[in-house]
């Protein structure tokens, strides 16, 4: 549901070089030392291997990020959200495809049954940021290799931390499940796709070589993901219900390798 609704139009405007400033996008070369302010759309980072997106999808409120276009690090510098029980936005960095917008050199989509390695590093700061939010991975799965469309298989979220009042949608189906060196409570909901959420029982602000394949295999064992589906995108960021100023993402990277030998 984290649809970047103005993505196509904004991409055309940026490509034409017109009106970009109107939409809160400041172009910058990949080696720029100056942060890029992003209020809508996306900014490519690390030679287009990753993309940072503002992604206000559940509200009309204003949100802006400061983005380092070299590394992809970003900070929420303005968040006017106050969206009750519903998520307003998911500012994030991603590798692979997000609703048809794909980065370079990600090795995604990759068929679930062919995944040999799927790991990620990520850290964030601003744990004392005001409001209601989580810090979470968001993995998307398509039923075919065609990722140039809306996801139709599953969404798998991995919550590393969250504030009081931020709760996953759906029903808790398991508690204290051991995966990747920690324990997780698991929730499930059925929307236009399967929505499965793993909430870490002991919050953390940093993971290294987090085994995304282990979460995928657990979801397969529960029937929420199929072996023949395709992992199409790996995202990391902050679901914001209310406020969230000061949250910052650092050091995001992914490593995907399939049995075909691509890395």
C-alpha cells in the first residue's frame, strides 16, 4: 500500500528538467557533498544502486527529507503527519523495485526457491523522535518475474523498533519466534496481497548481515509466501503515523545472490 502516487509524473518532469523544484526535488550529482532535499518522489544513490523515496502515500500532509545522494543516508527534517490509526508515509531507501521503479545492480527480482543469500546491513538514529512510528524493513514479493506493476504476492515487514501505539495490522499468529539471532512476534493480514509482520521483541537500532532469507523461509512455512514467487524489492525506513522529525537512516546495503551464481 506504500504507493508513490506521483512517481511517474515526477520522473517525467525531472527527466525534462522542468518544474522539479516545485515538487521538492533538488538534483545533485552522486558525489555531491551537499544534501538533497526531497519532499516528493525519489533520489538515486550510490550510482543508482539504491533509491531514497519520500513516499507519503496515506495522507496529504507535508514531509521532507535531507538525503546524501552519495550514500543514500537520509533524515526526516519535516513531518506534519497526524494520521490517527493509519500510516501516513514510509520514507525509505530501497534496492530492487518499488511499484515498478527499479534500481540498478540489485539482482532483483529473484525467485524465492533460488535465493542462496539475501542479507542486509542497516542502522538508524533518532529513537527519541516525537510521535508514533516504527523503523522497519519492507520486502515485496510478486507472483511472477514482472515487477513493473503493483505487487500481487506478499509484503513482509521486519520491525526493528517502534513507539507505543504503533501496532501491525492483522492478527498475531505466533510469539517469540527465533529468527536471525533474535525473537519476533508474527502478525498476518490478507489484503490485495499477504501482509506478514515480524516485530522484534527486543528493539534494536542496528543490524548487520540480517538474514532476510530466514524470514522469507519462515513465511513460506506458514503459507504466506510461495517458493515460485519472486522477491522484487528490499526497503528500509520509517512508517510514520504522527510526527517522526529527526529519524535518520544510515549505512543501508543489501547482498542478494541466487543459485544461478549472480551476486
